[in-house]
């Protein structure tokens, strides 16, 4: 039904002659599915509502986000079972953290924000968090997320994800949208529910 309505499309890479695989066709549909998931599954959950993220470092425009990273680990550990974590993905991680941050006072957060990068075209940043919006103290936190399932989280894999995320976020930092603005760029790597790197 979702395919015939245009909400899903055939994935030519994963499909074969005897089996059709579907995928979300574009960013607009991805965000639509994400919003439905947030509204129907996350927001009604009492644990999701009650568990807090420590955003004090963000609100103070601090360079040290260790308290925020630790609170992300506690938050994800409280709302996800081991069974859910087995099927976790980077997009799901992005969605959950965005939904929680979006429910908190004092920050303005965007997910998969479109950015214009000179010489590279349009790119999409995982999380863009603005504090002190519209004031002379305005600060933008640009965060690139990477995820590895526990069984895949070798030291080499974590190092690779850290390098990839750092390169991406430094590129995104040069976006035209951030010209003349205070931008702090961070890579965050998660293994299961744990933030194993934030820097």
C-alpha cells in the first residue's frame, strides 16, 4: 500500500528477480516517517518523556560536551532494550536524539539540515543545535553521528567512524549557512547505546 501511494519505492540495489526490496525514496519522505515515529511511538512513552539530557554545556556554549555525551548514553540505555539495539541504525539514533532535544527548552534543533558547501554542493548535517538564538551570544553546535552495533564495534571500526565523522563535520562547518556565525563542530560515535567518542 505504501509503495502504491508513493511513500516507498523499489530499491534497485537490493532487489533481485525473485524479491523486491523497498526503501524510503527521498529526504522529505524520510522526515515524514521520522515525524510519524516520534509522534506515535516516542512522545507517548513515559520513559522517553521523563528521562533528561544534560544540555547545560550547550546552553553555556562550552567546548566540553562530555556531560552531554554521558547523558545521551544514559538516555539511550533507558529507552532501548537489547533487542531494539540489535536493529539500531544511524538514522534511528539521529531521530531519537533529535526528538528528545526538540522537546527541551532552550535549544533549537534541526535534523538532516540541508547545507550548501562551496565546491561540494548540497550536504546534510545530522544535528544542528542552536543556543541563544538571535542574540550576540548565539552559538551553533554541528554534530555528526556515527553508529556501530556492539558486535561490529572493533577498535578499528570505531577509529574509522571517528575519522569519517570528523572529516564530514569539518566540511559541513564551512557551509554558506554558517558564514560569520560561531560554530562548534563535533563528531559523536556510538556503540550500542554508549557514546564512545565525542570530540
